[in-house]
């Protein structure tokens, strides 16, 4: 797990111990089962002695359950209650379900909604009538940089927030960043012209998907939806001419039902484009 930049030295209100404790809880992923201190240390980049103290404390607080036989831990009900409480408060998850189900039936693809989790998007709603080849469900994470959902999210952010996220992605991916950046810029052009982002084999070779962002006026989000399927079902032509427009219409309906903001017009979106069709560089030095 790539940890965010240290804030303790510059932000006196930032509680480093709390941040590290939450990092330990975040180390547990769907279908993980049990994790030991060494595995948690590897995922959080925290020293093992620190992890040992944190897992002890979290056990005492009821957020982790120790399994002595294996010298490992699993998330306890108190930790899971936090996630369920968050899901219960996400109106977009519940309201969008019939819309997602309809698009799933019409297209044969899987339709999901998610929000940002550092350099990933995390699923909090999923409508799936088929197997993608990669098992994704509520709680699953997918990378922001290479997925249709993540790219749609990037281009829904205000300019300053987008710039900060791109800097974080550049640091996270290192030498792989130029290729990631080029895909994000292509997605920006597609979003500007068509209203949706495309990922055709860029995350998984055999998965094609489109992504559309959801913008609300209540200060939450943005969130993003995707619709994906095996590449032989969703050809790039079908993504552009059928799946993408369907998902845009669906998300606009969800947005309106939630009281969301009016989508950008094509004229407004076109301001992002330079002559020659290239998206303007959103951050000085990102290249």
C-alpha cells in the first residue's frame, strides 16, 4: 500500500498515530481472510514493531480479532460496522441500483459505482449478471489511472484537485507514469467529446469498459460509474456507439434524481482542448 506523504511535520493538527492505526485497518482487503503483522507491515510500509503495537491496540478496542493458532488477525464486527454505516449513508448507491440493473440487463455488462480511495476507486455498488474474469464486488479496488471509472473521476474533479491527484499518481507509479499519463490525457479528450472515458484492455487485457462521472451539488463526490465486459462482448466500436451513450444517459438520470449539478455542455468541455485535439496539460511539471 502506497502511504500518503507525511503530514505530521507540517500539520500540527494531524494525528500520526491515528493515521497509522487506520492504515492497518485499510490493509485488509476483500477475500483476504487473515493477515499477520509481517503482511500488514509490508502493505503499510510501517515497521513491524509499530504494527505489533497497533494490532494489539486495535484488538483491545474491538476492531481486530486475533487468531492465535495462526498468529494472525481478521477484521472484527466493530470495524465492519464502520463500513456498513458508510454504505447506508450513500444515497447514490441505493438510488442508482434500479438504473444499474436496467443497463446491466440491456447490455450484458457489469455496472458499478465507486468513489476514490487514495490512488484507487473503491466499489460501493455493483450490478453483475455475468463473470468478467476478474471477481469484483462491493469493497473491491481498481486503479484510478488505467480504468474507465478512475479516468472519468479524474476529469470530473476541479482543476486544483485534479492537479494534486495527478501529482500523487506520478509519485505512485514512478517510471510507469508517462504511459499512465498518456492514457489519462486520451481519456480527457474522450470525456470532452463524448461524455465518457474508455479503458480498452489498459487495466486487464481482456476487459473493456466505459466510465462516467456523477457530480452532486451537496458537497459529496464526485463519484463514477462504469460498465464493463469481456473484450469480445464490448468491442471498442460498441463502447463508443452503444455502451458509452447508454451509461451517460443513465448517470444523468441518477444525477437528476439526486439533485445533482447540470452536466457541462460540450462548449464548456471543449475549453479543455488545445488546437489539434490535445487536452491541455493540467499541471505544470506533470510530464
